[in-house]
C-alpha cells in the first residue's frame, strides 16, 4: 500500500540520524525509497499476478541493488535456490501491506494466508510470521471500518502484543532494533494513537528507532484508518517513487497517471 511506501520515504533520512520528536520536516531532498518500498512493490506484484514469491522478490531486489538491504537478506537475494533463513526481523512486517489491501473484500483468513505466502520464503521463524500477520490483521480490520480501540483489542488478544503503552510512554527508552517483537507492537501503537496519516508517520519516526521500517508498518494502518491527503501522496509520487514501483502501486489501486 502507498502508506507503507510514504512511511518508508519519510523515515529514510532518520534511520541513522535518529530523532525523538514529532517536529521535523516531512519531506526533505535526501528522502528516498529503500528496501521497504522495493519489497512492498514485489509483494504486490506477487499477489496480483500469482508469481513465484521467492524468485519474484529476488528479481525486484536485484533490479534495485542500492536498496540498503540487511545483511542476511542481502545474501538471500543471491541465493540459488532461495531458502528461508529462520528470520524474525522486521522486514517480515514492512512489506506485507498489499496482502491486506488485495484481500479487503475477502475473509481475514485469506489475507493472513497471503501474508504467510510472501513471508515464509525468508522470515519463516514463528515471530517473523506473527509480526507480518499482525500487521496485515490490523490493516484488514481498519479496512473493514474497525476503529483504533477495536483493532488494539483484537491484535493484543490474537498475538499477545502489549499495546497498552502510549507513544509518549514508549519513546524515552526506545532503542534501535530490527526484530518483529519490538518494532511491530510499537509501530501499530503509533498508527492507532494517531489523528491522521501524517501524525502516525511522525509518531513512528519520533521513536528514534528503525524509522523507515517503523513508519512503513504504521503507514498502511494509518492509511486504512484515515486515508492519505492528496498533497502528501502527490509529492511522494512525483518526487521520490521510482517509475516501476509507482506502476505497481497504480495497478493495485486501479488508478492511472
């Protein structure tokens, strides 16, 4: 979903220059799409066209070699044949939003099966699969019209995540990490506590962690809850999103240039 890609773009400049405030310039010249956006586009391509998950994900990443991929995933991109590596990294959750959107009129089980399909090729650890499922579940609920409190209750009960803390509670002691267990609940909280799409992305970046991925997880949940302002989406599309990724986004949403 475009919310994940915009979150990735905005958070990209703060991954290694971490901040603890929601007051920052939303788009800056140095913003870019990273591995989060590339993999999200790959997942959409896989699910829309029934393509082989592992090989298609590899192809997209090979075509975007400057995606700033994590070490083990970078090795997997060149693996022949590709095999999962028992990961519970947050890369499982940042790329799965299309599984929710493309199954928005289907049953939740269909969305979760799609999540597993595109996650298990790399992140087949139970916590990796769980983090991806929780993200898809939250987006799917929001797309059904469920509001923040209902989503919080459903995700906490189903996945055992602690969603009781506020963003202000989390922020002071939060440190950079790249695992599902301590990024997915926090990113979901950033979305559920938000008053708008922009507010959710600002919350995610302000934690001072893996900012692009936190925002790529929070972004599509907030998109489903609030929608995305046209000016924000237009600026992202015209300034920062590569043509091949944008083409997949437009196909998924059934829109044109």
